[in-house]
C-alpha cells in the first residue's frame, strides 16, 4: 500500500501507536545510550506490518531537530538469515550503507556458518555496524530504528543458542547505543524467565478490532475510493462481516467488497477464494500449535461450535475439563478461539474467532456438508449478513432455480427466527393425506412416506411434485397440495397460499378434488390467519348434496369440515346435521380420529345451544376415543370444552379436574394456544370458588401466553378474570395489565371483547390490594373520562367488605389507609361520569359493606372522619351510620342506645349486627278484632 493509502484507511489502534511513538521519543532523548526497544505482539493478520508502515510514515514527518531518524524496515521473510547470528548485524549494515542498485542485495547473501568463530565474527560485524553508524549519523547524533518482522521466528533461526542470545542482549544494551529495535512477533520473545532476552523489550499487544473499528475502516476505505459512506442496510451487513472475521484487520481488508454483494453464491465464492488465498497463512497458524492443542481445535470444529470446555472434554474422551485446560489456554492465547457466556447457564461457550478460518478448515478437512453447497460452511455468516426477508428471498429464488440445497439452507435460516410449527397441524396434515389418497386409484405412495419426506427433505418434494398433463384432476390436486406443504415446511407461507388457491381454482368441477383443495387451504389458513371467519366461509362453499358421492374417508372429512364451518359461524343447530353424519361415517369406517374431532365439535355446538348435558356426553366420548388413539391434542381440546361447560353449570370442582388435565396435555405437546385457553378457563373457575391464590397464577400464565401468540381477545378475557381475583389477593402489575386491556379494547370494533369499563371498580380495589396507587392515578389521568363515559361505575357492599378485611389482615392502620386510598378515587370516578350515569348510592353501598364486616369501633370512627361533604351528598348519613355502629359495638346495653338512634338507621344496624327486632306496639283495637 502507498503511504497515502495507509494514512487514508488507518483505523483505531491509537493507544498502541501512541505507545510506540512514545518509546521512540524516549530513545531519541537517550541516544546515544540505553535505548527503549519495543516488541509488537499480535496474531497473524492483526496488522503488525501495517503498524510498522504507519510508524515509518509518522517518523518521516517528524522534525529532526539535528537528531535525524533513520528507519530500516527489514523484509517480512529473511530467508538469507540462517544459522549465523552475525548475519543479522551484517544485514543492518548493508541496509544502512547501500541504497542503490542490487549491490546491497548481493552483499546480504547467505554465508556458511562457522560455530567455532561465532564470537569473533559477531564482534567484527558489530564493529562494522558501528562504523556505518558513524557515517550515517553525523556528530554521533540521531537514531536508527531497525524494524524486524517475525522476530520470534528470527530468534529461533539465528539465536537459538543461549550464548548467541546473550550477545544480542549485550549489543542491545551497550553503552552509547544508537540502534533501537522495533520488532513484531506472534509468539513470545522476552517472556521466558530463563532466557537472556527476558524483559528486554517494552511489550505492546494489538487487540482485535471492534465492530465499530471495522465500520470506521470500511467507511475510510470507501472515502479513499470516492464512494459514499455505508448506508443503513450496508452497515448492517458490514457488522455481520465484522463479527465473522473476529476482529482481524487483514480479513476486513479482503472482505470489504462483499458488503455490496447481493447474491449469496457470489459471497460463497469470495469466501472460498479467500480461504484458498489464506491457506498458507492458516496452515502456519495450525502448525504453530502443539499436537494436542491442534487436536482439540479439530474436535471443536468437527464436533460443532460453540461448545463448553466440559463438552469438549467429553467429546475427546478426556478425563475432565482440567485435563484439557492447558490446551484451551493455548488456543485462547493464540486468539484462535474465544469464549462467550452461555445465554442460559453460567458456562462459557467457545468458538473459532476467525470464521474464515473455520470455513477453510471445514472445506480442507473433508466436511461433506460443506461440499454439498458452498454455503454450508459459512452458515453463521449468512445468518447475520442477510436479514430474515432477504433469507426468504434467497431461499425461494434458489429453490425455483433448482438449487435445492442452497434454497433449503436459506429457507431454514429464515425460519430460525420465527416460532415453530403447530404440532397438531403437522399431524392433521398427515391424516388428511390418508383421506386424500383414498380418493384416487393412482399409486402415489403412502401418506407415511410422504410425511417423512416432507419432514426431512421438503426441497426435494417441492421439486418432484409437479402435476403432469396426463394426470387426473384429483392426482394433480394432491400433488399441488404436497408442493404447497413443502413450501410451508420451508417457511414460504405466501407461496404456500398461492399454490393452495391455485389447486382450489382448478378443482371447481370435481367435488373430490375440491374437498382435497379446501382441506389443504383451510388447514393452512387456520394456522397462519387471525381471520377464522374467512376460513369458515370457505368451508361453506361445499355443496352438501354432492358429498354422498365421495369415498368414505373423504366424505367423512368433508362433513366434518362443513360442520366446523357452520359451528364457527354460530349456526349451531345447522352444524349438528353434518357433524352427526361425520360421526356416523367415522364410526362406520373406524376412523377414530375423525370421530373424535366431529364429536368434539358437536359437543361445542350443543353447549352453545345450552344443551350442556348432551354436550358433555359427546365430549366425554371424544375424550375416550382420543385416549384410545393417543390423540393428545384432541383430548386436550375436548377436556377444555368440558371444563368450560361444567363451569357454566357451576360445577367448578369438576371443571378444574378437566382443565388441569387439558393444561398438562397442552404443555406435553407444546401447544401454547391450547394451554393459554385452558389456563384461562381454570382461572375463572378457581375464582368462582374463591380460590383466588390459585386462580391468579393460572391467569397470569394465560396472559403471557396470549401476549406471546398475539391473541388479544383471550388476553383481555384473562385480564378481566384476573381483575376480579386481584380484589381479594394482591397481583403486582394488575394496573398495567388493565391499561393494556383498555388500549386493545379501544382499538377493536369486535363485540367479542369484554368491556374494561365493567371492571373499573374492581381495578380500583385491586390497586389498593397491590399498593399501585401511582399506576392507578396515571390510569385515571389518561382514561378516567372514558372509563366513566358510557356506564356507571358501581361499587357494591362486597367492595366495602374487602376494605374491612384489610384491617383484619393487617391491622387498623392498614384498614384506614385502604379506605383513605379508595374513597377519594371512587368519588373522582363518579365525578368523571355524566350526571345521568353517576351512581348516587355508591358511598352508602360501600360503607354498608364495610360496616357489616368491620368490628373495630376505633376504625369505624376513623373511617367516618374520612367521609367529608366533598366525597358525596351521602357522606353525612354514612358517617353517622359508622359512628352509631361504633357506639353500639362498645355499648353494654345496645338496646338503650338503639332506642335513641334514628329508627331507619337503628334497623340497619340491627341487621348488620344480627340483633333482634324489638317487639312492636299493638295498634289500637287489635285485641278486640282478634276476638271478633
């Protein structure tokens, strides 16, 4: 690189550069004398040669101040310096004195070593060099910097003998020294305590480039080439490159152009060419390692990265991680591997730092996967270099171009970032295949074989399932649906839907083909679309009068599809007709899975018609059938329906039994949607049984699962049930959940969503329970007027009893604080409401409930003091009730006191305290009328 190029792209390393320049300055000040020598450590490719040039350029621009600096950069490979230590001094002398032609080149020629004359020849060479220094540095002033690359290798070649190394040290620290040594090394130079050069140098170590360093370098390089800086998309790709190269500047230089490459195969070709170009470099890095260290590296790459030290020890058959600890340390010191904390444990996971190195190793050491497609061994690079949309595009393009391995690889990369498939959909598809194949006499293979192939090699299924002109419409439809499912397995949902719609369009004149196409399309849309109503409308397109012409398996499937559609669209009575037929056909042909589904749907329809005992009968039979065939999803769903309908009958204990089993099955099969709804129903039933401490964990989990799946409807229902239970048991975060419910309700126009305004009073009591007054006040500030705008905010005696319970649980102070927090906020909610929607009796209802439960006269009086006219026009009346009740509770003779109290209030107190009514006086003439 030219000086201008080096200055233009010089990036980072300011600290290391500054330390070298500072050492040069100290040597200039000390010369002639004891100079500061420097060794620059760094892995291969880390920019040691670049740093040498950078220092040289900087020194060329430094004012001499009558102390000239001569910079002598020795070639990176010194093949002429072999076995004769004095040749090193001779080479410096030649470079210092011969500057033109090839005369210096010839004079630096190798000389045969003469060990018995080593001391004499070293002394002679040192004298010649001193004479050359006298000429090069007039008046003895100035400094010669000798820059020697690969100094560790030079020491092994020339100064392996301790005597020779000692002569070198003596020469470096001689009096009136005028030569500073600036060395680079990969291995150690002055760190061996037993060697003469121990601590002879100031050590400067180059650190890996950070990601930001790489970005800076790429932008400086682009600027030097007249290009604009990286845009946002290019910078994201540059960061992927930076991560891939492990902070190695040489690789950043070589991979800079990849940033603008769109085609993955071109990227792979670049990587392959780079690995070939650096093969010798990587070979040397590997050969620098001791045999056992080299073997551990092999096990790490072949066995899979990243891996913990424990895993590696097991992989190589070591007795424990302590046995491989030294080798692991050597790999880390050489910066060949680096460790990162595991995301889910305290272990450290290790991987090869330079991913081009790992790519080279896989290719050169015979990885079959790497040879199937050039992309396989740069998978981690492709994972970060392309975003998910680009991965999908690359995958689809390669699949359609017939490059199946590349297409499958990219498609699976894109699917890594999204949730997995719903297990019941995959199982259901397999069962659907059985019904489809029953409609044709062609030999298309077995459904089991197709399912296996779709799971293992969907790209090959996609390539093979192309309908040919001679096929029947049924056969062509089946192949198109198989092709669509292969696309789905590869993550291409839009193309899946396109194939299935094409199959449906082609099947208009054949009822069997139409049922097959509809089954495929409805299964798919039920999984990926929120609009289940549109899916149900598809099922309604089936002509019920033509279904009896279908083969038994397909007929059973068709009736069940029609029944599901009618049920979903709330045509419950009509749905029972095809569902009954589906049950009969499924039972007749022994298809227990279809019978399970049909009975489950029939149970749902009957329950929606309030024919709940009939519904439970169908659901219990569906549960039995599902258990017989180990159909866990079918069993879980039937149990969930049964639990819900048992709850509607107020048989909550039975409901919880069914729902607990439904939850366990859903967890076992990994169906989070099923688990979410079962937990919601269980939380509701537990709440109805006032087992609120059990209800809230179920509802909280249901909320988290709904949030994870994007199910806003069930999130709101679970929050609704949680608000009720949270009035009795503290639930931290309840106000935040309520606000989320409010926002989602305001966004929707669906009347299926529960209205949060019906729970406003409950959420106030829940806020008191959990101590979330600040959160509640923020809720009121933002949404208070809306909450009270259309429905009255009712408070009931039950809410007042909860305030009294707080005192029973936590003492008089806690009870007073609860009332002091609730009352002004309840009044504020009433003030937000229009006049005609205000609950005029809210305070009396609340205080009557409080008075009924509270048996602490002091607390009754304390709360009475809170009832000011600002709260409500009923404040005085409610305060009088509490004061009178406190006096009655303390009185030795309550009757005397009650006789002096307002009769209506006295009657209420008698009822609150279960006191007998006094004998009423007889009206005049009563006795006479009785006699008559």
